[in-house]
C-alpha cells in the first residue's frame, strides 16, 4: 500500500486573488480530475485546507510514483476556469462599477501571464501540484509514521521547486 499527500502549489494566492469560494471550487475541480484517474479501489480524501490524500491499496512505490506523475502532468496541462470573482468590499462601498474592476483585473492578470481566455470567454488559470509518497514497509509501525513520511516527502517536493513528486525513500531519513 502507498499513501500520497498532494498539495496545490501556491494555493494561498488563488484564495487571496479570487476569494475562498473560487479557491474551494478550484480544489473541487482538482479533486474531480484526480478521482477520474484513480482505480475504484483507491481512496481520495481532503486531508487539510488544500491538501488531498490518496490511499493506494496494493500499490508499491514505483507504481504510486508513475500514477502521481501522470496526475501531476494532467493537472499541469489543464486550464481551470475562473467563473466568479469576489471583491473584498461591496461594489457600493467602493463606488465602482463591478464589470470595470473585474475586466481591468482579469486583463491585468492575463497580461502578466497568470490567466488566459478560453473559448467560452471565462478566464482560466494554470495550476500545479506537488506530492509526497510513502509506501507501507517493514520499518513503519503505524499509520502516523506513514502519514508523517508522506508529508516529509511532500515538503521535499515543495522545497525543491514545486510541481514535483517525491518518494519517502529519496528523502533524507529521520
């Protein structure tokens, strides 16, 4: 059995720029993409704010790495629509026209390369993920060790550039 912990890279900026409702929608879309690439025996769960855990029964480290790399690449190649944008204060309080602010903001993000327009007219965003994988082995006594080691592998993926998958056996041992 293997455990993968997946984290959306720079998720805070999505929440800060687009609001928590949009951030939650993005996380849901990522979860759907992951679920569609898993076997029926695999278990996907939300683990933390923007972290997902995938339990992969009867899966060794090599197969888990292949699967997670495939999922990471599918997410990297996808464009996720931003269908809603919330301004922190109400439009009346700011005395501005909402469409003008939204259009200017989306145009600025598009010019900076953060967003691109899809054929439906909604802005889209590029998203990447990092993941850490630990597999069940003789030196793991309980689930807490499995989780801790998958999390350490995830932190290594984040520290070494993001948009990466790291295995516990390639991470410095405790």
